[in-house]
C-alpha cells in the first residue's frame, strides 16, 4: 500500500483528468493521476476544436500537459484501476500493478467507449475514414462524397448536419425500415436514401469502399456513424449501485450524491468533446477543493446546493 494519503486520486488522464489535476495541483492539493493510456479518440491520432491545440496529436497533447503538471504536487502512474471503493472514511483505489492507494476524494474521469456496429472492416478504418463527429473530422474531408450509416442507431440528423461540409451525401439504412419522420428530415436535407444491406467496409484511395450485400460497391471520401457509448465504470462497482453514472451525477461541478466521488469528462453531463471534458475537469477540481476546505475549516464556506436526483 502506498503510504501517502492523497487529497485526490484521479482515474483517467484525458483532457478531463488532466485539467482536474491542473486545478487541484494549483490549489496545493496532493494528487495522484492513474491512467491506462487508452483514450476514446486514440484511433484518430489528432484532436481538433481545442484552441491552440487544433490538429495536435493526442500523445503530444498529453505529454505537454504532463510536463506542465510537473510544476505541482501531481504524481502520474501508468496503470489500470481495477476497483475504487469508499470505506466509510476514505477512498481506496486499487490499480492492477501498483496496488491500493488511499485518498480523501476520487475524481473519476475514465471516459466512455464508442460502441461500433459489427460491420466487417470497420475497426481498421475507424478514425481514419470512418468517423462519428462532424465537428472533429468533416473539415479534413470537406467537399468529398459522404455516406452516413444509419443501420444501427438513427443518424438522420447527422446526415442533415453534414450538408455544411458536402453536398453529396447518401444515407445508408442497411435495410433498417425508416419511420416517416426520419424520411421527411432526410428529404428536407436533400439526402438520398440507399436501403441495400451493407456487408463490408474496405480501404479505398478515396477513403472508404462500402460493399453491399448484392456484391455492388460504392466509394466515399468518408463514412459517418452515429454511435451509442458505454461508460467505463467497471472499477466503480459495487460503489456505484447504478447502471450508469448519469443517474448518480448531481450537479454541474461533477459532485455525485455519493460521498467523495466526483466525475468529469465524457462520463459527465457535458457534450462529449475534448474542450468540454477539460472544462468539466476544471469544475470538478474546484468542487473538490472547496469541499475539502469545508471539511478542514467547518463553517468557512456556504454549503453547495443540494443534489437534484436523476440529473
Ligand atoms: C475517433 C474519435 C475522434 C475524436 N476526435 C475529437 C476531436 O477532434 N475533438 C474533440 O473535441 N473531441 C474528439 N472526440 C471526443 C473526445 O475523444 C472526448 O470527448 C474526450 O477524449 C473526452 O475526454 P475524457 O478525458 O473524458 O476521456 P478520454 O480522453 O477518453 O480519457 C479517459 C482516460 O481514462 C483512462 N481510463 C479508463 N479507464 C481506466 C481505468 N480503469 N484505469 C485507469 N485509466 C483508465 C483511459 O485510458 C483514458 O486515457 C473524438 C472521439 C472519437 C471517438
């Protein structure tokens, strides 16, 4: 067992966890950040829409953040957290290789995973010519032919949004029956529908080749999908006692209704974007700092508003 008692252990070294560490480090808090190095956007290699870091590689962004954090009492550990519990007094966080540590608070910023549909060939093209977020990727492929895959989760609004970047967009239903309202949205956006089954995706010099069930194929500059996400909360069970974090997150600073547990980033209530994740990490850092001041100097700060269930 690490003999230190940290003010905060942060799980996750993406924009949320790193910015939380910055706020807490600058608040003279002793912080341990544990990260398994497997960010949601790693497949893309670079990030956009982050001011002064537009187009920066994810590795470089993270390395520079860590270098800046070296000025503060922030320790990094590259490891996988397997459990995080509250023992009635402190938080006990256990990592696979480095074992347990104790802290006064836990900032959980482990992110989410995008759940890819089971389309053969998709994994290899994910983040290269198959994307989820128009704001993150459409500029680089603007004015090319796009396809939008609506075979799993409805993506008709994604198709309409993409009309800013291309006027040649085809909506692929992969045989999913489209309800009338979805058809109307696509018609209004000027996006034609192709209902053939999709059997495979292949790399293509233009971007991506979509192979249909009848053997015909079409090449596109990019394929966009709307995806479900899965919260990475396994280590928090059984503490969490809920299927997701949304049902326990309670205020706009990442305070949950559970003692000493804070969340930030894609796991929180914000839009799932790097800059928003970083902002929410900062907010959670401020919440943690003020809650620790309340604990150390009772009565010195007003109480935060009570939690609103279900938010
Ligand atoms: C392909 C793709 C491209 C994207 N491009 C952009 C873009 O250009 N611009 C943009 O703004 N947004 C982009 N996004 C969204 C962006 O990736 C997220 O909004 C952002 O990364 C969320 O930050 P986060 O800190 O919450 O989580 P993440 O960045 O996912 O970081 C979470 C960290 O927690 C770690 N972790 C998870 N579980 C554990 C554990 N048990 N123990 C230890 N560590 C753990 C992970 O290894 C990871 O390093 C993209 C998303 C995808 C899928």
